[in-house]
C-alpha cells in the first residue's frame, strides 16, 4: 500500500511535465503561426476574394456587352423598314427641281429617318448657292418636310460668262437656256487684272441699283459698267447715252442726270455721254459732228 501512491505521483508528474512545454517561447511562436495560417486560410478571406473576383468578371462582361451590343442594337433599330422614309415634302422650290433638292440634302425615299438629322440636312441645303433659308422638320417614323426660300436675282454679272447675282452680292451661278435675260447687266469685272477689285466693284454696283429702286428708276438701268479709276457708268434702257456717275453721292447724281435728260428731251439722240463725276459741273458729250459742251450751274442758266 505504501509504494502505490508513489507510482501515481510519478505518472501525474510526467503528465504535468508533458503539458508544461506548451508555454515555452518556441511553442508560442508555432501557435501564433498556426493561428495566422488558420486565419489566412479560414472561411472569411477567401470568400471576400471570391466575391471581388466575381464582381470584376461581371463588370468586364457587362462592359463588353454594352460596347458591342448597344451599337449593334441601335444599328438594327435604325435600319428597320419601319423607320424608312416614305414621304418627303418640299416647299418653296421654284427654280430648283425636286431631284436637285434631294441630292443636295442627301436624303431619299427608303433611307432611314434616323439618318436625316435636321441640323445636318439644313447645313447641306444652305450650301447651295440658290437657297437662302431652309427649315427641316422630321416626323417619326417616316416623314420629312423641307421648307426652302430661294434667292432672287437682281442683276446679271459678267464673270467668266453671264451669272445671276442677288442683292447681297451672292453669285448664284450661270444662266440656263430657259432663264430670263431681262435684268440689269454689271460689266467691267471680268479679267485677272481686276480680280482683287471685283468683289468691291460688284457691291458698289448693287448699291447703285438699290438707290435706283428707291428713286423708282430701276427699270431705266440697262447696264452698269464698273471701272477702277472712273467709277460707275450707267447705260439707261430707253436711251443710248452713257451716264458717268463716278464714285459716291449717287443719289444726288441720279437726280441730276434725270434733270439733264429731261432738259435734252427730243434731242437725246445727239448725246453720247453725260458726265456727272464732277461736283458742280455736268459735261455733255455730243455726236462726232458736234463739239463737247460743258454746262455749269449759274443763277441765270437752268440749274441741273
């Protein structure tokens, strides 16, 4: 009985000694490493990683679908026959025919209404020399309306041949066979030596025409000749007399020329030119058998 307790104590002592080394520094380091590995390989971190990777894959896939699928879908919708132009109405075209307007607008029946953007079609129409204003109205799904305002010619300018010009100096293009020639002619601007002066000379001649309209004498103008040095020379329609006006003060000179021609009424055939380019002097040139005479206004004479 006395030896048995010792054996039990030895067994308990060895058990306690076997458990005691777990608190040593090496065991503690191994325990911390094992705990770190368990945390790193645990259930929380890999799950977060899988969720992030899945979200990235879904985002890239969605971007690819939008990048490729949306343009393809829009193209399929725009090219569907439901949106094909079936009615194109054109208003205000008098000189231009329907085919020419459609060609400049870049539209035709059967094409998609999505390709007829109003701003783009309007810019194309305004590039035509005969179109002054244009309005484009697009009505879904298949209707387009073009409202035009054409330019009106006021004269014929000789620039590489006869060409129409409007009141703002826009050269409209060459004359056609069926066009009317009953317009004032502006000459003297054709040639390379006056290329730098043609624009200014054209606007000065149109300004003189506007003054003639205000004085109700536009129908009397047959031709306006532009010269860089001498200025403007007007050829009336009813007489063969050249009226030299020069530069500037055209309202006063037009009124004086009307009084001079009225004073020579019945003898206009004797005149070849009336020069009003001077400020207070009117020079009347007669035919070859006569001598040039000068008329200076005075108190005793007739004021012109």
